[in-house]
């Protein structure tokens, strides 16, 4: 039996477009370059609670007052590519 991710959801509403994903995962780029600056819990919180989301080509940009996150949706998995703190 496959264990479900704590962050699994079926339907998430992005900027007027309904997007379906089953889990959220880190990319190699995020692990190598961004994980030390923005923790995974902060990324998940921003993805799930932020109201500012938009498409940028085939990518999804998610922002709030503190963070900028770049993600990509492939095969019902939301991959986090980039996460940065905004300048104050």
C-alpha cells in the first residue's frame, strides 16, 4: 500500500484555473540552491495559502509578501523549482 503524502490534495484553484495535483515535491535545483534559504515548511505554507498565483509559460509563480516560488506541474505532481525570500 502506497503511503499518501501529508500534503496530498486533489483539487487546487490557481488564478482562475483549476489544477489537479496529488503531491508536492522538491526538485534537485531547489535542494541544491534554495533549501538552505527557504525551508520546506515555508514553501508548503506559501503554496497552499497564497492568493497570488499566476502562470508564466508552462511554470506557475506563487507569491506572498515574504516569498517568491516557481513551480512546475508534471504528471499530477507539483515540483518546486525555485524559492526565494523577497527583499524587505
